[in-house]
C-alpha cells in the first residue's frame, strides 16, 4: 500500500492507501521531520522508534513524503533515509511542502497554489511540476499575509497607536500579556514566529473593528501584490492551504476579487488533497 506523509515543522501526519484506494484505518503521527533542523540520526530515530511502531506489520510498497525544508538539494538525502526504513518499497519520493500543496490543491491541472499559515509561500503549477516560485523569506523579511506577519502587524499597530486604545485594552485583557512579555517572547525565546502567529485568533475574533479589518486586508493585499503579481497569470485560479487561508476565507476572497484574481480551492490541511491525488495515480 501507499504511505503519504504531510510533514510540517511541528508534526508529521502519515496515512496509508490500500491497493483498492480505500484508506487504511491505521494512521500515524510523529514530530515534524525537517532535514534542515535534524541530523540523519535524529531523522532515523523518529522513523524507527515512532513511525514503524505505529504502522505495525502494514506492508508499504510506495512512500510519498512532502515536507518543509525538503529543498531539491536534500531530496536525495531524505529519500535515502526513508529507503532505510522501508527497504521493500518500490517507489520512494521526497518533495517540498510547496509541491505537496500544489498537488493537493490543483491535482493534475494548472493553477497558482499558495500556503498561508504560520508562514507563506506560493507557486505556479502546471499540473505536474512547479514552474515559477517566489521564495519563502520568513516572517522577518517576507511571509506577507501569514499568521506570523499578521501578529507582527497587530503588535506594531497596538503599541504605536495605529489601533485604538480600546483594542489595546482588549488585547491585554484577553492575552494577559504586557509589552515587556511580548518583547521577551519575540527577541529572547525560541520560535517567535509561532508566538506571533498565535495572535491570529485574537485578530479573527475582532474583525468587527475597522482598524483590525483594514490591517488584515492590507496584509493579504501585500501577499497578492508582492507575490502573485510577479507571476503575471491572473487567469489562473488561486488556491490556498493553511489555517490563515481557512479561517479568513471571506477577507481573502474579497482581496483577490478586488485585485483581479479568482479564488479556487481552500484547504485547511493538504493531506485530504494529497490522498485524492495519489488515489488517482
């Protein structure tokens, strides 16, 4: 049977597809497997100690791994590590999370595929491969429209007075955070991008505030103008995967329509789309 993996920085979800295309009831979950942040031994340990234990005696014939950090230069390395865990598999492939998103969203048709979650990325996909991609630069110098950047704008606009005192009061009351706490989390603690992205829940709860709503529209407009416009393909449907796209569908759709694009599919997670893609292969 086929084993499909959707791996982010935090966790990896594994699903098996039987020969008749039904979904195997056995599902597995492990920590995220990012080859940029893990040694070969750490990667192997997760596969052997965690994954194989959960899969039990399931016979795997094909492995398709999609993960963050799987750039072209490390695909062979990741494939080799997976081969060690599944020596009897006939096919083993390792690809980027961006290609995973494109296959999940577009299947075998062309389109613009986007990731809009804690971070952001996008590409033009021709139904087989990525043909154009603006690089993901991270939340400090890129990631426009992402959860981390929305959180960054929120903090900036609250404490510089762009947003009202009412919003500041609500924020501090609901989060129990002061500016000194935020500075510590952002500049001294690990994973500040996830911390900033956590404020997307506050933003979503208060979209009735004009200032917050305009901030969201501005962030999504930046994503379109700085990334999608570079492709010069406004005729293609624009599809999204990720929590920000999922929860902000109405705002995202309005921005796309205003700027001359049409919305395709939105998925909270790529796994469902990847299952469909590989059931058809």
